[in-house]
């Protein structure tokens, strides 16, 4: 009997210890974890080595997105001049004779071997039409993908916006992208704030492979328009008097962008019209580090001055008003902000600072400036951001759903689990718009509760 009681007492004690461990503070449990690597690919493994099968396939808008699309994809170096086929989508597997488009090719050698990157541009398409298209590899083809061209200016538009993805893309960006597509199945356009990958650590191509894997079906089911961030550049001649920023080799090859940019930043600035929105994409790294701020301001002035569209959105990686301590992008405010104010831009979408923060321009005027982050790296807000921005957030992966319909624009920021974090509407005709807060359904403010990261950094919340 005593032995039975002892066994029962031991079992009860073990159960109590397990329960106590489960109820222990999260900080204690965090101490037992190890930091996750930037990619899930072990050293020496070449998961993303190119082959005869086309991969990294992405559609992007032409300057007039109702008239055409542009496409980029990758193969190994044995594939020289693959074709793109496109036809109006139909319900029968026999969709008719497709139009064939020749591609251009450039080689890129990386840690994953030699690859050929292919670009093809298709114009003369019908607006608001669903097209089936596929790209060729070496003796093989991709699946047939569906992308709809932009509609007329007066048609409603739903678009997605993603802040920096950058780190641990397969691990932690995947879920955000999938949640975004679930919340906005009607989205036709996806904007990315830059710093899509981290780069500069010897596994750049593997990081790009992870980015495309994380985004899944998105780049082939809607048009994708990214901004270049500082991590799309690298430091040449680092720690020498000749040190300078240089655009990474992947950027001009991974996306087929309009090519109508500012002098000195032709490969990383561009604009296009999508329904009733003119979207201008700036390169903050080039403006701040390569001296092109004035040239970009002159270019932006011309882009916005001639716009017949009802709405205008500017996207740039670095914020005009930084929510992170120790950062101040004064040159953007000196040269580019006057142009944005003069032309009544409605919304400025930004990244770089790995927190969330929203504010109006000085005097409570438009545009709305929004900083957001999609990926795993999470910073801390500066005291100034807490005073001048609302709402704000730390330690939160987010995506944005933006719906434009006539004289109304609705903006929603949602968390990785789809919960509504921020929402507002811009309403009224151009020149007389007002911001209307949408508070119903929003969750409470989220701030970082950790004293330091798993690597011991107190200046970040997660990395």
C-alpha cells in the first residue's frame, strides 16, 4: 500500500511540476530557445539551384496596367531564349492559339550556380480581362497562370501592401502572405516596401529563393510592384575611402518593371496607373546615399503633375518621419516632401523601421504616412513616434488591404492572424478629402514586452 501511495505521490508531483513549467513566465521559456537562422537552408545545401524548370516567376504592371503586363522568370544556364505564351483564359483546356512572346536573357552567377534570368513584356492586351499565361524552360513549361489586367479608371480596386519581409521569409513571411490573400481574394495588385531580403551575407540567392517560396502563388496571380530598399543594395569597397552603395545584381533581373524612372535611379524608380490610382515608386537609398534626391523630386513632380487619376500613392522604403530612435531622413523631407504636398498625394507607404506607425502631415493635413513591417525582424518605437503617431505597434507582423472605389479609399492594417489593427477612410473629391477613423473591430495597441531578443539585444524586440 505504501509503495502504491508513493507511486501516486510521485505521479502527482511530476504532474504538478509540468503544470508549473507550463505556467512559468514567457521570458523563462524564451531563454531555452535558440535564435532561428535567417534561412532554413543548411550550409552547403543548394535547395534553390536553378534547373531547366522555370521558377521565380512574377508578373508586374506596365506603365498603363490596363494595356499589358511584364514577366520575369529564371532557369539554369542551358536555357537560352525561352518563350512566353499568353491567351485569354477560358473554361475549356483548349483556350485557343496563344500569342508567343520572345524573352531577353541575362546571366547571374551565385552560390547556387549559374542562372539565366528572362524578361518578357506583353502589350496590346484588353483591359479588365483574365489572361492565362505560361513561361518556357528547357524542354518544359510552367503551369498556366491566371492574371487579370487592370480595369478602367472608374472601376473599384483592391490592392495589398507589405512592409519589409527581409528575414526568415519561408518561416515567418509565408503565413502573412497567405493570410493577406485570404482576406483580399479580389486583390489585383501587391506592393512591397523594399528589403524583401536581407542580403550581404553570402546567401543572397538563397534568400531570394525563400522570398519566392514564401510568396507562393501571389506573384503569378496578381501584378507585383516592389520598392528597392537598402538591403537590395550592398556596400562596395566597404571600410575603405572608396566605400559606396551599389544596387545588388538580383534586382534588375528578378522583376520586369516599367523602366520610366528618374535620372540616376532608372532601375529602382518607376510609376504606373492602376484603375484610378497613379502609383509612384521612389528609391530612398539612392536619394539618401547616392545623391539622387533632387533628381527624384524633379521626376516625381512631372509624374504627379500630369496625372488624370483621382488618387495618388507614393511608395518608398525609408520613412519621411522615422518611428525608430536615431533615424532622421531629413533629405527626403527637404526635396521630396514639397512635391508630395504640392500635388496632394493621398497616401505614402513606407517600411525600413520594422514597427507600425501612422501619422498625418504637419497641421493634420494629407497625405497619410504609414510605416509597416511584414517580416520577423521587429524594432522598438522611439519616444517621438509614440507622441506623433497613432496607432503604433511593436512586435507585430502586418499586412495592409487598401480598397479604392470612386471618392473613397479604405485602408486596413491586419496582423499575421488577420485581426484588424488599424483602419481609416479617405473620403471626398481630390483637394477636399478628409480622414475618417474606423475604430470598430480594432484590437488593442501592441507593444513589445520583452527586455531583449534571444541574441541579447535590447534595442530590438525580435530578430
